C-alpha cells in the first residue's frame, strides 16, 4: 500500500455512507471553501494514519482513518473509497476478517456509486458535444466551407474526456485493491457463503489484469484453482449439518404421528445443485 492510497475510514465497523434507499436523494453539498477546508483536515488525519500503518500500529491507524472519514464530506465517494479500502488493509493485518470484509465492501459501494455518476456525466458531455458540433456545422460560413473541413479536435485533446479516462483509471485501481482485500478476508473466514464470495471476487479480478501486479496475478490464478473445491466441500458440510438439525426438529414434531424423518429422503439434483424431499411411506398405526 502506497502512502498516497493509505486512507481507510473508520473504527472496527466502518459507518456506512448514504443509506441505499437514499442514494437517489440529492445530497446537500458544502460550499467550495468549506469543502476544501474539510478535505484538508481529512488529508491531515490520513497522512498521520499512513504513518501509523507503515509503523505497524494498525489499531491506531484505524482510529486516525476514522477521524479522516468523519471530516470528509460524505459525497466525495472516491476519497471515502480510498479510506475504506485501506481500513480493510489494517483489518487484514490484524486478522480481523469480518471487519475487513465490511470495510472493503463499503469501499466498493462508494466506487459503484461514483462510477454511475461519472458515467452519467460522461454521457451528458458526449451528448452536448454532439449537439455543439451540429450547431457549428450549421453556422459555418460559405468561405470556410470552401476552405475545407477544420481539423477535428481529437478525443485525447478534449480536457473533459481526458479527465474522465483518468477518473476511470483511478476507480479501477482502487477497486482492484478493495477486491483483493475483500477476497483475502473472505477466503480466510471460510464457510460456504464467504468462500463463494471470495471466488466471485477473484473471478472479477481475473478480468482486471491491467491493474494487477505479477504477484497478485499469481494469487488470483492460484485461488481460483483452490477455492471452488473448498466452497463445494463447505456447502456439502453445511447442508449436512442443516439437515441434521432439521431431522432432530422433525423427529420431535413427527413422533406424535408415528412418523420420523426416516420416512423422508433428501434427493440432490446434480444439474441444479438443489435438493428436494421425497416421502417414502410409513406411518403410524
């Protein structure tokens, strides 16, 4: 983790951003002066947290990152994502797997929201640019028309387009880090749900090769070989345990009727992986 990226938010359980049901509600923004001041204070806390992380003081780093998050305006999704991703890094160091998953997931939520906003702005910009180009063609003078078409401004020369591509690159970079951290935490947690989640994260990472270093690529490839069998074994184990508990409960309910769970059989559908229950007869006198 580089110093520029080291900025997780939050205490052991990072606070969520805007509630999902309120994502579409317009967020009140601070004035430019207030926002700049708040970001400056947040970055000061972040710098201190970076130093604490580097020195191995992970609990203290989390606390300081939390201070940075508290000050940072809640609509600056990129800054929040960086903070939360790095909080996940702290929790990984402390082997606090659940907390690492929570922080990394919050970071990814920030990035998803930011990506949607950036995409909407980009579409609006392209539509406006197309409209401006049409107007320019309509008002071109006869003399200019005879002189031939003007040299078009290339996409790379469009400042808005350049800024959009840079933003997309930054989002992809932080998303990669957050996914790597969440995948690691989920694989360490174990259990069917967590292992399946880790497989999903590593699968996404396998499509993001440009943002992975050589070491991370090897980890992703290795985990995609190792984790699916583990997830399947965990699924079968949990299903067996659940069925055992259901049998105990069922036997208690069926006993008055002279039945038991032995009268029922769980059959697995190999195609779907689901189960169905068949009644095999029997009954009371």
